[in-house]
């Protein structure tokens, strides 16, 4: 029976120690949580202090990047304008002229245009080119 009482006393002692350790662990856990909150708060303050100088650098870098992108847009807009206004219109003119020549050759080969009609069309086309040339020459004289 003494052993049983002795064991009960030891058990009570162990439970008391366990209770004390549990209270200590809860207290340590609360301290750890408070320290983590303090660290987070201090990091935010440090970031705010550092951020003032860094923000100016970031703003300058952003402005430089914006200016570069604007220049790239201008270059691409000029390239797009060159293609749209210059190359495509010239390609269209060449295709139209080739189509007219192919049509004329087809008409001549299949005798759709008589020899007399060829001569008349030649004179009309010649006078048309002459009048366009004279008009262009007069326009350039007034501009210069």
C-alpha cells in the first residue's frame, strides 16, 4: 500500500510539473507571438524609411522605361505608316499595271482588239501620258 501511495504522490508531482510546464509553454508561446508582431512592425517601419529613397529610384526607372516604350511605339508607328502608305500602295499599282498588261495581251492573242483599235488605243494612251506629264511639270514649277 505504501508503494501505491508513493506512486500516487509521484503521479501528483508529475502532474504538477506538467501543469507548470504547460503554463510556461503557453507563456512562452505568447511571448513568441508578441516578438513576431514586433519584428513585423519594425520591418514595416524600416521598409517605409528605406522606401522613401527607393521610391524615387523606382519612379525614375519607371519614367525611363515609359520613355523607351514611347520611342518604340513611335518607331513602330513610323514603320507601320511606311508600310501602309508606301509599300502597299506601290504593290497595288504594280499589280494593277500587270493586270492591265495581261488583259491587253489576252485581248490581242484572242483577236478581241483589232489592229485599228490597237493604234487608236495607243494614241489615246500616249496623249493621256503626255497630259499627265505636262500637268505634273506645271505643278512642280509653281511649287519651286
